C-alpha cells in the first residue's frame, strides 16, 4: 500500500473544496436554465380528425355547430382558407407533423409511413430537448408516425388512453410498438375482413364484444364513439377530462400533440344534439361527380346532419376544455393550435373522405391559433396549408425555421402575407410510395383560383382532366371555368404540371 | 404419475401437432400473401419481414394453445378411448374443429358483426355432438382411420418448416424488444 503523502493531501483538499463550490453553484446554474425554460412558450396542437371547415359555424356554416370554437376564436388568429395537404389521415397528418407535402414525405397510402430518409424532419425534433414532447393520437395511423419519431418524443400516450376499450396488444410492445401494432392491428386482428389470426383473432372479437356490452353507452343514442377499424371505444367527455388532467401535469415547457378521433365516422352525437338539426330545412344539392361514389342526395344530407350533430357534441366538450385552459391561465403562457388533418364530404355522390375529389369540403380544414395572452380575434383570408404549421411553430419556439420545410411561416405569427402564393393538396393513394406519382388528383390554390387536375383515372379513360373554379365568385365550386379557358388557365396549368414534374424527378424517395 | 401416464408419447403428439400447425400457419400465410401486394406499396422489405415475425410467433403460440385441447381430453377421457388412439382421435378432433372455426371466422367480417347463432346453446351443443361423433367413428371405421393417420403423418413435414421459422421469429422479436 502506497503512503498518503502531503502532496496527496493537498490534491484531495483541492478536489473536495472544488466539488463543494461546484455543488453550491449547480442549483444556481440549473435554476438559470429552468428560468430560461419557463420563459419558453408551450405549444399544444389539438387535431380533430376529419373536421371540415365547411361544416363549422365558425366559418359561416348555416347550422350552429361550433359556438365554443367561436368563443375560442375571439381571442385567437383564425385562418379562413386553410387547407390540408391530403384527403385522409396519413398524408394530412404527416404533412402537419413534418412541414412536407405528401410527394416528399410519401405517407399517402392507407396506414402509410413517412419516408425513412426524411423521418427526422418533424415538429418534435424541432422542438428539441428544451421542451417536454408529448404525443397522443386516438387514431392509430398517426401513432405509426410517433413510432417513427420515437427518438424525438419524450412520452407517447397509448391510443386507448382515456378510453373504455383499448387495443388488446396494439401499442403495448414498448420499443417495437410500431411493428407490433402493424402486425396485430392491421393484420392479425384486422377489422375489415376475416381475422388472419384464427384463434386469437376470433378471441379478440369476442372479448371486444363482451367489453362493448359492458361499457355504459348512456347519452350516446347512436352508440359510443369508436375508432373505425380499430377497437378503441370511448366517451368524448372522458377523453376531454383525460386531456385536462394531462395538461394539468405540465410543469415544464411542453410541446404536446393531441389527435382526437371525433368527428371522424362513425358519427356518434350525444343525446343533447342527437337529431337536433333534423327538420331544419338545410339541404345541399350538388351535381354527382363521375369519380364519386354516386350516393343519393338524400343519403348524403342525412349523413351530413348526423356529422353536424357530432361536431356540435364535440364542440360542447371542447368548450369545457377551453374554459379550463382560460380559467387556469394556460392560455397566457402557451400557444394553442386547433386544426384537422382533412375534411369530410357530403356532396357530389361522395360521403366521407378518401376520395380523389378535392373540393373544399374535403380539404379545407379549420386552423385557429391562440397566442399567449392574445385578447382579440385576428383573421387571415389568404390561402394557407398544413405544411405551414411546422415552420410557424419552429419560428415561435426557437425563432428559427428549418431549411427543409415546404411551407411558409403563417401570417400574423411571424410570416408575411404572400398574395400569389401557390399551395397544393392531393390524393395519391393508388401510387406506390417508392415510385413517381402516376395516378393522382392534385389541386392548386392560388389567390382566388383553384385548379384541380385528375391524372390517369379509368373513369376518364386515363386522360388528363382539369377543373377550374373562382372561389371568390363561386364559393361552392359549381361553375367550372376550365372549358371557358380564361387567360389564367394556361399559366395555372403550366405551373401545376411543372410542379408535378419537378416532384416526380426527386426519385429515389427513400434512403 | 397418473397424469404422466395419460399424456401421449412424443411420437403420438407430433403428427397431431403437425396438423394443427399446417392449418393455423397456412391460414395466416394465405392472408399474408393476399395482403402482400398492398404492403409492398409502402413498406420496405425489412418492415414486411418484421411484421412476418409477429405472425409466425403468434401462430406458434396459437398452435400450442390448440394442442392443449386434445392433450386435455387425453388426460380426462379413458385411456383406451382417447390416449391409446391419440393420433387418430386427436387429428379427427382438430381437423373438423379448426374447419368449423374457419367457418365461424367467415361470419366475423368486422368487429361490428356478431353471428349470435354460433353462440347459442343448441348451436354449440350440436357442433360439439357432431365433432365427437366424428371422433368416435374415426377410431372405429378402418378406412377413415387410415386416411386420418396418412394425413397426420404427411403433415409432419410442416413442422420442419414452420417451427424453426417461428423460433427464429421469437428470437428476433425478443431482440427488437430488448435492444
């Protein structure tokens, strides 16, 4: 054993006093960091699935569907011509979360995934370590994206959180939940056909039936709200309660993404609104479209009524959430974004979404953003698109925007109004994610004009077709100007086709 | 001791298990190939294989669960009646039993559908009666017995294909879950 020398004693003393001084300094350092963090604005993104802006009284719809959203909008910025970049959850949500159009993120198939080479381009990654990043989606497909973004998210709440019935396996497989969820929920326990898992698949259906029979469905005359193809069943009020409790627990700056399933079909209005719009003589009659499903006008109007009642039911619960956010002072320190991933159609023979038709009912969605301490309503009327949300939030959270996004910082939140800007929305479900887009409907909105392009649809003998609408004079998109060939047509068409050619030349799409 | 005596030998269990494996795995794999073209639209080969590992691991578990059925009967029924004729009676129980399960599955096209008729007492009793009648005659009618033994014997080949694949799948899943 070596002797303890004077030199060792001096070294030890120096080290001890140094660590003591450092330990006294540490709280001060962390306090400074904490102070810096607490000065950061939090961000809550609230997405209502399949909520068309055209069915909200906030945007001038005749039925009083959203009095509480209107209350919220009184102290927020309302974007009056906001579009989703896609017609259903996968492309719409992926664009919202990445700031990329579907031709770049490639999640345009049902249950599609974001291209593996752009997966790091997302809002959670941009928020960075200084934010606690939380994600929750009742819809399973955005949950797949969370699985892809896992490294950038601190906490992912299971899809069945705050619900009466959850997935049996679903997202409970920890690190491998993305693959596990796809294998079980989209395959072994698939809902749209016979279960490929003969024993457990049948058992899952029987267990689901048993749970459903035991769930209390009072207050929901059409049955409890549920998530379409997946087994999650819930009560809206309990989900909102869950969100309130979750928000109460925020003790550091938080970037939270909440994706709620309503008002997505199956529509389940509460007793308070069930049949509340029946007999109000509101009727929409638009001509059938050759690419539509040819549902009758009566059927469409009937479903539209139930959808509107479901929106009103949801809005009532949103009102409770808004009251909490306001009374707790949450709105004083946080940005709250309310939007949707896509719209819903009840016209031209189409009911729902997943349609190549790109009329405003299917792609125009709400966007309302409340800034910390905002006291009055502001309105933006120029077209905006879901890919704008990522650069805007990045700008608000860090003062910077990434160089890879395909949107613009939103006007009145740090961006400039840019008349003449072109924005796009598309349906490309029938294309492989790994190849150029061949069969596609693509709409370009520029100023008051909207040009829709249909490529390679069999109903058009695979010939190119265009429709052009002037939304200032023809809000309902009933008068196709394309055959009249006004002067604007050629430049719009050339721009749209040029854009498609550009994006198709980006192959290969995946690393 | 009483229990061990009643459990069939490995040579008896293998062909019965092979029949179970054959039906359970092929049912899932047929669906897998039916879905494969759409999966190729948006999933990479690695992701598709990762999904496949879950299917094979689930099938392994399902097949073992099903095997418990004839093993249980072998324990509770008289040895002469079931255990001594385990290959024939077990296979005779499994083949129509799983066939009936497939028939029921076709009536469960979604979670919203519930073919209540299959779960009524008379319906279940009738199915069980027919099943056991078949099991009974399978041991008595010589030609039927030979056909069943022939099928069970030939099915063993599936064990050599599916079980190693399933074991590899289970290991792959464990690896992904841990690391």
